[in-house]
């Protein structure tokens, strides 16, 4: 390997070998923080199961977690350091990185350097990055993609409680008598926690669940009330609730007097009548009254909120409007009650602990406090400390675009896809003199723009800790050896720091970093002062063996042997006088309003089986089959007015960019609103990177972008034909008007569309599939010139190599049965006859579109079982087919299939 001899082994971290037994680790997806049991058998096969001993999930995993084994392959991995696209030794790559950073610093100062990091990092990685930038470079220009999902919650917590702390835990959801879910599709985005809530409601049907969301989502499956409020009006709704609690006498006067301040000002600012709330929010007066009255008379209320609240130009105010209601009514700090922020990423909370945000210091200390800056600098023994907050994510990349930032180091994230106004982010990186990317993937939209690429270890190789939404610290343990020359992020950062001449980065294992992190949390944090809630001093001093054996535990952990802390805000808060602040907030409309040119409001978010920009989940075939292509959900009446047809393609346009996606009609969408998922990138679609459409407005307090409210227009995207390709090799997409790509089990699936019918479909098909003209292949074809249909299949050694289906309309055959042929082996005569028909001779062989990812159960199989066995509930379907019995994410869809199948049967009987 080039340069292998120049990187001394003494500089390399000890890397785990493949673990022979079962290793307990933590899932790398959402903020639930599920425990995972991972093992590698004698044949090298990886087996994944939920950890029944982990208190977050008690053995359950969602569809994404269950498919983790499929994401550990070396496909697409960045295996070696690269400079200018050339493989180099670690020694060369690290020295070059340090030299080029030093050159920028010498010429332009440390403020010309920035890091953009990620909630995918482990706490130990995050800690070292923050220490280098804020304590040694002396700038606070380090921000994280957690800015995009949780920074409004951080700002709201700090304003209300005096510190960024979450008072609740998952058990409170099960103990509550009323659960309000606002701005969260909990069923798809935090499935395991949602299933805990489902189980609790099943045991106690009197539990009342309210879902507050502009669109109907699978989370509404258990809702007793769904408030489909107008996007951006959350502050009006919760300000109205605060006023109503006061008017109806639901104020905990003793609690307010002893433990809060600012109630009068908050009430004055919030004054809204029910009629005013209903008009502002687009709700009925009766449904607003019902919600307010139920909240007022129910003591045990938990309000769960997530990105739908946080991702707003009024995000921090939305958070505080929720917290205000809990403070005024005293519904906080006791079992079954409180405001509960659900974090989006596996270690968003850990990043907050170590100061990953540009306006924070490590250990939840504040950059704006001189005493806090001195405390951290003293502890680190660093030559300097950042003296003012750094640039938040959107502003940071704007500074790159303007040339203020000359060097940026991006770790474990893909901002060219995920940030708003994403085309400008791409332009910024194209202009930047030095772009360094640490990642596990060689080819991402962001990595394509890097001058230096550094290979990082992946989930199955990493060793460290993460913290979930309920403040629970869990160990992530590697069970595979590092791929190629990949190294942990903390090691990469430390090596660059040492080459910059800095001491204090001589770490050889993550346990050392965790110990330093724990000691800093306890530094000058004694009980005789106003204690800081983040305190894990009880975990300092762990030996390597004790660190390795660390069990999940909720902070604070003040003394060795403490079992952790289930709830906070039980006796006091974390302001100077230990009183919580009711923060006066006033409803204001979103920054950018819909108008005649852009009459619709775009909402963006996640889908059930994918994660972020699909660099991990995209490798798992079972996760790509439920929703295989980018789409826009739109109300049928709006679609009719815009002349867009269901199943056809449409262009969605804003002032900042445009995308082309498939149209889906949804009665769950309110009029005037559309929804597009966030996951597609340049690697997976021709033009579906929705971040380039999203407006760059941010909350002035938190800096979190407005992902839920962008004015857009929608119009038909005209093509002459639609099609799909299943193939074992890549295709040539250059002549296509539109395409998307997903990974199948042993094939690639492309959805395609084009303009102009080729004169020679056979030659077109060969060019598309990049078939060697001299290669002898069995190309079987079907053409119907009258209906403009074309179908072809390439058979090599009696097995399917590729198939192409084209039609002037998007109503093409099911892909499920054709996909199964790629794993079938040699085709029999019936299959050869059927392949161009796109359906098997035996209809029962087609399982249909995937519904249950966990067990691979298709829609046709479910519908047949319902009809043939007279199934009448999701539970009955589960007993018959297993569908819905693992993570439960597909249960709302099972319920819909039940309804559709029974309705179709009733219609058939009535016709007879």
C-alpha cells in the first residue's frame, strides 16, 4: 500500500478485530438510542438483533436498525487517504492537511478556518474536534448538522431552564394520561419509542393522544385527535393554550410562585382568544376548545416535539411556547409529565454535551460567559480560547461562499444535500481553497468537492459513546476490523492537532477522551454553587475495562456508583436563582409567505426506511423497496388545479431551486401544502436534491433553518415515455430526461423517463445497458407500435442480466416479481414467456410492492391473506405473515390495506 511504511504503527490507534462473540453496541440512526446485539458467525455473516437489556428499546429495532448488517459492506467505502484524488499514505495526508491549514491560518488568521461536524460522530470524536477548534485554534467556527434539527430545542431549554436539559424520559410517555405529539411523525422517525406508546395505549385505552401536524401521518394511527394546523402557527396554538389555562384556572399557583419567573409577561404576550387561534391556525373552534380543555383537566401530560417544531424561523419561540404551558400548569419534573424534545440523530445530545454547536463550550458551558471560558481554558491548559460565538451552519457556508472562510473540514455529513439553498452550498465549496472531508463514503455530493479525503471508520468499527434523547449514555462498540486504512475521527483530528504543534492530543484510546470529558463536566461544578446539570464526574477515572463494560446510564451521574438520574427539573432549575423562566413569545408568520407565483407551502422530512442522504441505508436493498423514488405528496384538488397527474412527474420550483419528482395524491395533505422527502442526492437521482429548493431563512435565536415552510410552485414535467430498468450493471443515464437509482439484492433498479421516441429501440436498449456490441447476448424484445410499448430482457447463461420496460404512461408492471428473477437462477420456459409480460403465469408468485421491510412482506401477499383467511386486524395479519410484528412501522399501512381489501370485496359483492 502506498506509504504504508511511512506511517509508524506507534501512531496508529489500536483497532478491534472481528468480534467472535456477541457484541453489545448502539444503533447509529435516530435519537432513540436503541441497544443492538451484533455478532459475526464462522462464515463471516453479520447478525443483528435488538438488545433486550437496553432500557431504550428492550430488544426492539425498527426496519432500519434490523437491516444494519447490509450496510457494513465495503461497497463505496473510502478506504485510503486521498489528496487531489490520488491515494496517499496517512503520514502524507495528515502532514499535508496540517500544512495547508497552517498556511491559511498564517495568511488569514484562525477565523478563516471552520469545521462542520455531525451527530453521526461519537462523543469522543466530537470532544476532540471542539477542543482543537475552540481551545487551540481559538475560534468558535465549528458547527454541526445538529444545528439543522435540534438547535431550537437547545435555545428553548437554555432560555427556560437555564441549561440545555431534557426533563423527561421514555417511561414518562407510558405513564402519561395525555400525550401531545407535535411536529413529529414519531411512527416513522422514532419507531421504537412510538411502539412503546402504542403498547401503553393498548393497555390503557383511556390514555389520550393528540397529534399536531399539518399533514396526516402514520403517527395519527393512534391519535384520539389530529389538529392539522396551518404550517408555522405553532406559537399561536400554544400561546392560546397558555391563555386558556390561565382563564380557566388551570394554573399551579404554588409552583409558579416558588419555581418560576416571567409568568405575567408571558401571559401578556400570549393573549389570544380561542376564536383568534382557530382563525390563525386554520382549525375549527370546537377542536381547539377540545384540545385546550383536555390539556387543562389532565395532570399527567407529556408534550413530545421534534423537527416540525424546531425547523422554523420561529423555532426557539415554538419550543418556549410549549414549555411555558408546562411551567404555568406545573406539569414538569414528575413522572408522566413534561416537555420532551426528541433528538433526530444518534448523538445529537452527545454533541451538545461537548460544545459541538458554535455558540457553546464543552460541558454545557457558555461561550458568552467569561468565567466559563476561563474555566475551560484552565482545564485544557490551552494557549487560547474562543472569545465569541462562531458562525452557525447556514451563515458558515455563506462565509465560505464569500471567501471569509478559506478552509473547511467536513466530518461525517453531506451538506451539499442536507443544507437549505443547497446549490449555493455547492458553489461555496467549489470556490473554497481548501475542502477536507472525513467520511466513510468515497463518493458523496460533498466528497466530490474535497481536495483532501480522509477515510473514517464506520458504525461497526467505531468505539466510544453516544447519548440519546432521554440523556442516556450508551457504549458503541466495534465488532469489525477497520476497513482498509480507515481510522477513528478522534485519531485523525488528534494527529492533525499534533502536526500543528499542539500538545494535549496524545490520546491512544477513546477511554482516555471520555475520562477527560467526564472530569471537565465535574470541574468547578460542586453542589455548593449553582450546579450545572450536565455532570458525569461519577464516570471519571474508569479503567479501560470499566469503560468497555459501561452500562447505559442517564446523566447527571455526580458520584461513582450512582445509577444515573431519571428526571430533571424535579426540585429546581439551572438559572442563577434556580427559577425557570416563562419566556414571553409572540406569534409571527414565517419569513417567506406563499404568493401568486409560489402558491404552495413545501414541507420536507423523512420517510420510514431511509436515513439522511442514504449513504448508509441506500446499501440495504430491503430498505429501498418500500418507497423507491422521490415523490411529492399533494392534495388531489390542488393537483387538478396544477394539471399534474398521479404517477406522473412534476417540477417543484422555489426562488432558490427546483426538483423533479413523482406525484402522489394524498388526502392526508391539507390544501395549499405539499411534502417532499429529503433523502435523494446526485448519486441516487437526476434532480431530486430537495435542499436546493428549501429557503435559507433561519430562527434568529437558534440559527435553525426553515425546512417546513418554503413557498413553491408545482407544474407538469413533460416526458414522452416512462420506464424502469432492472440490471446487474450500471446504465448510461446521459440521454435520459429523468432517472432515480436504488440498490436491489443482486441488481440495480432505475426508474427512468425520456423525451423523443428512438428510431431503433433495440440499439437504444443496448446503449442504455452499455452492452458490448461484440458480446453474444440473448436479447428478447417486445414492441407494440400502436401503443408505443417497448420491453426487453437480456438473458446470459439462462439467467436474467437486465430488463427494460417502457410505456407512454407511468402505469408499468410491478417490479417485485421481476426483481425476484435475479436471485432465481436459470429461467424455466414459463419464466421466459412471462418475463416480457412483467408478471408470472401464477399470480400468487408476485408478492407485490413491499410493505413490511422487516420480514419482506408485499402488498399482494397481504391482500390475498386477508381475502383467503378472512383476516380482520393488523394483529391477525401479523400472526399469519409476521408483517408488523417487529418494529410496527407498517401497521398503519396494514390497516389501510385491510380497509381497501374489505371495501373492494364489498364492492364486488354489491356488483354481483
